C-alpha cells in the first residue's frame, strides 16, 4: 500500500489545503490482473473506512470498446475500471483530485483521469469519480492493488491552497 496520512512523513492532510492533487507514474502491480483501489481514513491512517464507497467510470480501450463501470456501495473506490496487467510494460499513470477533504458538510469526492494497460495488453483511458458517504474530515488516504504488492511507481501529492 501507499499511504498519505496527516502528520506522517511531513504530510499535511488537513484544512491547510482546500484540494489535493495526486500524481501516479508507472505504477505496477506485483500480481497480474489487479484493480487499483483507494480508501479514506478519518484518524490519520490508524484505520481506514471499509464501506459506503461509490464510484463511476467511463472510458475507452484500444480495439474501440467502451468502458462503463460503477458501484453504489463498495468497500473501496475502484480507480481504474479494468485490472492492471502484471507484464513489465503494463502499468498505470493517473492524476487524481481530492477536493475539500477536511470539510464536514458533505460526502468526500475524488475525480481522476487514468491511462494504463490492462492484463490483455490493451491501452485504457478512463475518467472516473468516487465518493464516500462519510461527512467526517478525511486525514489520510490509502492506495493499493486489489491483491499483492505495488512493485514500482512514483506517488506524488500536492496541496492546493486558496488565495
């Protein structure tokens, strides 16, 4: 897993920033055919919320097929619509926005754009959104594959401050 938790490793995940941008480059699973997932924490990474996530995706796959994937109630946010392949050339790159995680007046939402190769070697482009129904302030996030480890990749987090 890769965690960004308030107070850990210099991470500021509180009301200092109104939004956060995560950039993932060349993220590769150790195990073939895995979804890339996200969960939220309300206690700076001591535990993670494991229910009431929703998500919706729309995308295209090389070979001219349309992708649609969604859930109204899941244990995490599925960020990629299809599984990521385990071959050396099959990886994920993504930009994910998390807006107002410290707010307590509504559900927490993320939106993303991803490019990856699935386990059949197809190129995939996906626009997606995800949410959790909790209105608690979010102070940490966890990114992981459905099974197995992350064996390579760069994970970057930027805070975006209002003027």
